[in-house]
C-alpha cells in the first residue's frame, strides 16, 4: 500500500503517518524528519535545508526529489510506505509519478488531513518533537510521561525552530500557494481521500483505517 499524507503544517500528518506505519507494517518516510536528522548531524544537505526551513520556506525541489526516489526503491518499501511531507509541489508529484511509473507502480491513497488555519497555530506552539526517533507530542493534548523526555526512546524533546508563530504563518501561506494544488492533482488521479483532522487523534486514525481497510 503506497500512501501520501497531504495537509497543512501541523494538520497531524506525522502523527497519523506513524500510526499507519505501525498498524500496516510499512515504513514512515518523512522528508521533514530526514532534513532535521541531517541538520542535527551537520551534513551539507542539512546546512542547505536549514536556511529554507528556518524561514518557513520549502527546500528546493532538486534537494528532495532524488532523496525520496532513492528511498522508495529500498528493500523495506516492497510492500508499500507512507510518505509524509512529500510531495509538496506539483514538480515533486510529477517526479514521484515518473519514478513510480518506471517500476509499474502507483500511489494508492493520497490522504488529505483537513484542519483550518485557525486551529494550526495553537497546535504548533504546544508541539514537542523527538529528534532521535521522530515521535511528536503536544504539551496539552499528548503529554509525555516525563516532561521533555520522549516516551518511545528516552531522548530529549525539542520545540522546533520553525514552530514560532510568525514562521508557522509563513508555512501556512506557502502551503496554500504551493502544496494545496496537489489536492486537485490527486483528485484527478482518483486516489484522493479526505479526513476531518480536527477530531481527536484516535478518531482521525479510525477514519483513516476505515478508508484503508483493516
Ligand atoms: P515537515 O516536517 O513536513 O513539516 P510540516 O508539513 O510543516 O508539518 P508538521 O510536521 O509541522 O506537521 P504535521 O502535519 O506532521 O503535524 P503533527 O503530526 O506533528 O517539514 C518541515 C520543513 O521541511 C518544511 O517547512 C520545508 O521547509 C521542509 N520540507 C520538508 N519536506 C519538504 C518537501 N517535500 N519539499 C520541500 N521542503 C520540504 O501534529 C502537529 C501537532 O498537533 C503535534 O503537537 C501533535 O501532537 C498535535 N496533534 C496531532 N493530531 C492532533 C489532533 N487530532 N488533535 C489535537 N492535536 C493533534
Ligand atoms: Mg510532520
């Protein structure tokens, strides 16, 4: 099963993608997590990506397309994967289609997690993320057992640099301009499905499972 998560920054793509990956036993591939890991490790890619991410801008297509094209052909992707945060522009979607086409494959579901802009800013300021394993929490909605420490792997949690309200506003603007057109793109391909992302996490997940099948 090949799945794409669509939705605004903070809509809950990462939260749901992890649950999908666990339930269906497929890898969760988050381009944002890949960039953050590269930033943490001080790689060239990380240095380049950081200048865009800190401003709430998208990293240029050429820095991300090959990365994903190389990832989805690895062995653990044989039974599918859930892509989180990719594609984010029409050229990225076209590049993904081209890469899949070569393997005679296609996307099965593009899941749009729908949350209005008003809800997003509150969510983001409370988010805490684990740079070690990618888990995300929320200080009110999804608190950890020990404050500031990841339940899953015990590493320290961070407030992402790009979760400041001004940067979140910029990311939302970039989303509407560059990423939202993908909703039409995947509607035309006949694989777009919508879920109401304002519900509780568990209800959002139940709606997704209903679509994907148990
Ligand atoms: P990325 O890491 O993908 O960030 P994003 O799309 O902005 O999305 P987020 O990770 O902020 O939100 P999410 O939808 O995953 O929500 P989450 O589940 O965490 O990208 C970061 C940057 O990297 C980009 O800005 C760009 O610069 C660059 N980048 C990455 N991919 C790229 C690409 N393909 N091309 C170019 N540039 C790229 O949830 C948010 C919060 O809400 C959490 O605290 C969570 O606990 C809470 N929450 C989740 N669900 C619920 C719920 N149902 N109810 C209440 N709270 C909830
Ligand atoms: Mg995310």
